C-alpha cells in the first residue's frame, strides 16, 4: 500500500463522480464512487435538501442515504478544519480538527487505477 500526501489532489479525482453507495461500517461511514472510496473516520455532518444532519444522531441515516446518485461538483479542504464534498445544494463534511477526530486520522480515500481496480494508494487526513 502506498500512502499519498495530505494535499487536496485526491479530492480533485472525485469531481464529476457519482456516489454509488453510502456504507455504515460499525463506527464510521464510507462514500463509494464506483471505484474510489472516501472513508469518514470522524463523525460526518452535512446538509441535504436544506436539512442539517449529524452522524450518528437519530435521523441522520435517511439524509445520508440520499447522496447515492448525486454527483460531486465541488469540494473544500482546510487541513486543520474540514474536508467537504459539494453536490449542488447538498454538502457532506468530514471534520478534521483534533477535537472531533477521536484519533490521529479523520478520513481515508482509497484510489483506483486506470482500469477502475483498487490501486493500493490510500490518502490519509
């Protein structure tokens, strides 16, 4: 496994990609993009359809499932604060600050090669 640097380069790779799945794995959440996977190790927050949500609070799962089929059209990366993906009026945010991460890592992204297979490159924030 190769570990990428902490830049926003991997987020650029998600531009124009559609969310194919939202997975809830014990105590973290993954967004799948028919190849790349963005893993939120800190509790994500966001806005979907004007409604704010905060994982794992009650009622957060329904709006999070709605991201399936949405296309990334922007992002924000502040290494001391957030990693956020924009989907038109919707937003998915992974907090990166030490108060909310619960550990040394807040997010991972698993990349893919030209064929769409997992590349072995993992970016860690």
